[in-house]
């Protein structure tokens, strides 16, 4: 590698330019995947925090807030063997104090799910009366606190308390009484999703099958994989991969362009090597090794750049629904992609 290193150091500006291209491409790829993975993980963590075995929704529903489960279906679920507890939840996305996409949850005040929510100010909402709790992130984003009164779709609600779960999805939402949520969000007597606790954890899959057979218009999923069944998340994953491929392509073009200029500048040098007996294959290998070395270094440098970008995203998204996560698998894939982009550029 002595000759390759010398050739790269002889043209520091050109080498640095290539490194910048590879680093940018690799860091962009890792950041894009981290953002997609963070969004998925945040939703899954939020569901896991609610501590249930199964999640039931309308089979044809594209999202939780598009689902409708009739009261008769809920009673049927309660009557099934091995079902220990059924918790009705209304999930809705609505406009709220200037926020175009705000998540509101409707829960019975006696629901065990509320025990997982830590109140940091005020008190829980009461079963009677127009009251609601708001997440700590949401409270900061919309500028409200305990004791304030807010308008939700023409109805005034008292903010009885501010809660915190350390999950940005839930902390960026609001929770109100189940009955009130059905009224104000126009769900009539329906529920959007139902959380089910099974008596014997070993029977979870069997209970899921029974639900599908008994109520074929409903869909039961294990809570730990429920989010992964959503088509929207599959679309997000495909979209992030597509953006990653674009980053790969741009990086390959950058490396190719830079190396092409470098090769043109070295035409006389390469011609001399041919004249003294170097075969074509050896010259090609020389150029490939130079590009590979640049790509490996650029990919490695891209890791801290991606980490800083991800940290900035997490800071800026504190009150939002995205929390980018740079996992070891994404880092390894990002470095491999950067090296691949360099190889393609060399070719």
C-alpha cells in the first residue's frame, strides 16, 4: 500500500475532496436509516409501555385511529376463554392548539394502563367532567400547564395534570376520559383499539387465533410486533432504504468524478508504468486500491458525523414523534455502503 498512500498524499486537496464525498454519503445513509429505525422503535416502545399481551383492531384499518370496534365486539372479546382483561382505547390524531397532527388517547380513568403514566404536576383526570392530562413534551410545545382550559373540537377541557413516560410518542400526546373522547372525537360508542391481557402467557398465540376465527373482521397481533404489521411503517422502511440508495448513487458519482479527474492528471505517469512493463490489470488494481482506501476511511469518518447528526435530530425532535437511533447494525451497514459506493465509483 506504499505506492497507493504516496499517490493519495501527493494530491491532498483531491484526496480530501473524495473523502468529503464518501463521508457525506455514508453519514447521510446512516442518518436516514437511524431516523426510520427511531420512528419505528418509538411507536413500539410506546405500545410496550402499555403492558398488554395482544392488540386488537379492525382488520381493514390502515391506522389505529381509522379502526372501529363496536361495543358488541368488545363484549365478545371479554367472553372469550383465557382472556383476563380487556382495555378499550380510543386513539385519534387531531388538530390541537395550532398543532396539525396531535395524538389524543381516550382511556377509562380506572384503566390499569394509567398506572404506567407518571404524573409530574397536578392530578389524574376525573371520570366525570371535561378533563384531560397532557404529556410533558406536548405541554411545552403548545404552552399549557395544569389548571389551563383548552378547546378541543369546540369543547372546553381542563388540564388536570401533566404526565411523563419518557417515550416521546406518549409524552407528545394527551389523555382524556374514554367517554369524553368518543363524544368529542365523533366515535359514537366505538373503540379504535383494544388491549387484551391473557391469563396464561403461553396461550397468547392461541387466543389470537381464536379472536381471528370468532371475529374475522378484527385483527389480533402480539403487542411486541403490532407496530411492524402496519403498512405505513413498511412504506417508511422502503422509503428510507430508497433514500439510502440515492445517497449511495450520489456518493458513487462523487468518487467517480473525482477519480476521473485524478486519472486524467496522471495519464503520463500511468503511461510510463505501462511503458516499463506494468500490465493493465496491475494499473487497474492500483486505482481500485486507492479508491477502496479512500472509501474505507471516508466510511469510518462518517460514523461520528452521523452520530452528531442523529444527536441533533434527537434534540430537535424532543417534542415530536421521531427519535433517531444509530444502532451498531446501522453503523456497520453504513460503512459497508460507503465502501461499496467507493468501489462502484472506482469501477
